[in-house]
């Protein structure tokens, strides 16, 4: 049986880390040591990322898969999510309010309607797999994204391969172009920290609008792209530490 929830150690309040689309639990490994200072840390591998995807690729199906994985963890948890993981975090909080005590949400917004992932998926399909070495990955993707994919891809004898189906990643993203998640966001009542990169992928102004909800703080981090926690790791650590000190 594939292990999907990973106990990273620590004591106290449980803290759950959720990765972004095409990521894995391993993308948090550089941050786990300092986050562990604030509680008992768990990382999670989303369905469709190195293991089978749900029968229907809806956000609700991914959230319920997550809920099953953490059923034995006593709440409330602090849930820290990046991109897709941030969306799943607040939808999980809306569906299971007793399980979540606070949220840290990185570079994700509620409404991408009208966008399509078709061209993006075609580009992924053209990637030159396998990538034969770490240097080849970093040369192709750049140092930050290259490390993200090194942490996520499947390593085989002849190199690194994508750890899921392009069609799955495409359809996860395509759903976001057909609906919004404002209702789920407005349903939650726990403290939240919103972190947006200067070079964000989110629609302009949406994360600031999210911050109009009570008990919500918004931080924009300069010189950071979508992978804020890896682009500007110290600044990310500083703002998250300040938040965790108030809610732990």
C-alpha cells in the first residue's frame, strides 16, 4: 500500500503541509525542520501524484481523499498549502471545520474561470523525458522549478520521469477554469495567512479581496514567483513564523 500521509515528527499541534500541482510531499523537505518547531508536522501526497487519481477529477474528490488520509490525526490542524494545496486546504476547512484551526495559503485564488490548460498540457507532453541528471533538470526548468521537479518526479535507472499523467494534471487545472471557490472561502472562520508572490499566477487583486474576510492577513513577497517558499525562503519563513507564533 502506498504511503500518502508522512509523519515528519515534532510535538504539539498537528501541522499539515499540502503541495501544489505536479508537486509532492518531498517539495517541503527544506522547510520541515523549522516548521517542526511549531508542532507535529505531516506531509501529504495528493491523489494523481505518484498514485491513482480519483475517479472524478473534482476538487471535492481530492478533498475527501485528503480527509480520509488524515482521519486519524486529531484536530484542529494548521494547514499550510501551496497553489493546488492551498485550494484544497481551504476547501477542506470548509467541508471539515472541526479538523482545521488555521490556514497558510500560498499563491492561489478562488476564481480562474475562463482560463484553459490545453496549451500548458501540450507543452508538458513535449518535455524531453527522461531527464538524465539533476543538472539536466535544472538547466531545462531553471534552479527553483528544477529543484521542485527533482523533488517530485519519479527517479528510475535511466533518469527522472513525470510522476503522473499529463491528462490528469491538465484536467485538475481545467476544472478551475469552469467554476469558482469563493463560497468555500467565505464559509471558513479560522485565522488565515495569505502569501502572494510578486510574479504571481493568480488573477490580479483576488488574494487581496480574500483578505477582506475577518482574521485574514495578506502578504505580498517581492522578487518571488509562484514558488514563493523556494524563491524567497527566508522571507517566507519570516512571515509564516510570525503567523504560527500567534496561532500555535
